[in-house]
C-alpha cells in the first residue's frame, strides 16, 4: 500500500495536467500521457466507427452490378471504395492507441464489437443508393464535422479528409434522388418509398436519445464528442427538411412541424425499441452482414499470408540478424 502511494500522486498530477490540456483545447497525440479510460473509450468508439465504414460497403456494393448507367456505376464503385479507405484510416488511427487491428477485426467478426445500426437494413431498389448518399452520408457528415474537432489528434485529422469525401457522396445521392423525383411517376414512387424506409433508421443512426446515452457525458467532458446525439439529430433534421421540400419528397413523419420560436423542426417519436433490437443483432440484415464479413475475411487469408511472407523476405538484414 505504502509503495503505491507515489504512483497515485504521479497519476493524480498527470491526470490534472491532462484535464488542463483538454480544457485549454489542446490536441492529445498518441505518445502523450492519457487516462486509461480515455484510451479505452476512444478504442471503443473509433473501432466501431471503422467497422461501420467497412460493413457500410455491403448495402451499396449490392447495387454495383445493377447501376442504371456507366456514369452511375462509376460513381457507386468510387463511393464504395472510399468507404473502404475511411475504414482503413480509422483502423490506423485506432492502432495509435496501442491496439492491434487483427484484434479489432476479431471483435467485429465474433459479434463482440458494434457497428452502425443503419447498415442492417436492406437495399431494395436503385433509389436506396440515392437515399443512402443523401440521408446516411448526410447524417455522417453532421456527426463527423464535429468529430473533426475531437481532442484526439489522429481521429480528428482522419475526419477532415473523410468529411470531404462524404460531401461528394451526399451530393451524388441527392442528385440521384432529384433525378428520380423529377422522373416518371414510377421513378418518383420508387424515390418516395426509399425515403419512407430510410428516414427513421437514419435518425436512429445518430445514437440513442441523450437520456439513454451512457457515454456522452464523459466523451463531451474529454471533448471527443462536442455535441450530444440529440443535438446532432436536430441539426440533421433541420438541414434535411428543406432539401426534401426542394425535390418534392415527403418525410414520413406526420408530426414534423417548424417551431418559429426555436427555429427548429420538431419531430414525432422515434421507435427506440426498433433501434435497440437492431443494435442487439436482430435487425433485418444483421446476420447476413456479419456472415458476408466473415466470408470476406476467410477468402482474404491468402492475401494476408502473402503480405506477411513478402514483408519477411524484404526485411532489412539487420532486423533478421537481430531476430
Ligand atoms: N448503431 O452512449 P452512446 C458512416 C451504441 S459511418 C449501433 O450514445 P456513444 C459512413 C454505442 O456504441 C457511421 N450501436 O454511445 C458511411 C453504445 O454501445 P457500447 C458510424 C450504436 O459512443 C456512410 C450504446 O449504443 N459513425 O455512416 C449506435 O457516446 C454511407 C450507447 O450509445 C460513427 O461511428 C448505432 N447507431 O455515441 C459508410 C461515428 N448508436 O459501445 C457507408 C463515430 C449508439 O457502449 C455508407 N461515433 N450505439 O457497447 C459516434 O459518433 C458515437 O459513437 C455514436 C454513439 C453517436 C455512434
């Protein structure tokens, strides 16, 4: 007990210095001292984010072979490829916290780690490609623009580049929707059906309501999150309602109304039972998504083996002598 006392004093001093740095708006870098809880919270949140980007390739990947034109196919391939890149940046960022990527991937494949609820819904028509860009990338931009100011440097920097790409994704999605909404009655109906199916899951994607968000207070205190889930959801709604009006599509919420006093759009109740069912693995496509990732991982084993063999072969002589 006596022996532990100096360490406790050191930790308290380090902790106070860390809190002061956060308070002063400084960026925390990988080699800086940080509380263990800050590190584990970041690993949790960043790895879930990386997993979401990778699983997020699946719903859209489903439509690459069925895109209606060469131009649409090229944009969609580029978008899906971008999502893979985002996953890789964020996995790299997470590794700066001293965790191995193989361990993170294992947590995804064994169902231990979460990924975004939104990617457990099926993509039933071409309009879903438009609505994913418009709503899902739109919500991701609202969330990630704020994360670009997160206190952890590698995460914040990854978000800056990712947001630039997500902006392109959102524009291409909205343009698909505007085209369909201005098309034949059947095309407009397809666009409206996609809006009806994706609106509520997109609101849920921004996380549980603040009253049921156990991590928010701590993450806000450490300036990882800079806004709460409900604040970001409100911003997404306020941005999206006029966009829907501009292309004459109706958001499926009869309670949606503008409050002149607050300057915000008020919305109806969100079905949180549905959200938690999806988060717990019982959404329409959870099993299919995880199985697709497991299959891809298995099929990619030879690539990992070849990369490891290549790295061993090209190891500098000094490194192999030391071993
Ligand atoms: N789905 O206490 P909170 C994208 C979990 S990327 C599943 O509020 P926190 C790009 C949460 O993990 C989309 N689980 O948690 C793209 C926690 O469980 P845990 C992903 C969810 O961390 C576009 C529990 O509920 N974006 O879309 C969800 O403070 C198109 C309690 O929740 C990010 O990951 C959910 N929706 O806030 C790709 C952004 N929400 O871990 C392809 C970074 C919550 O304690 C195509 N992450 N949970 O067991 C964040 O901003 C935050 O982590 C939140 C959750 C807001 C997601």
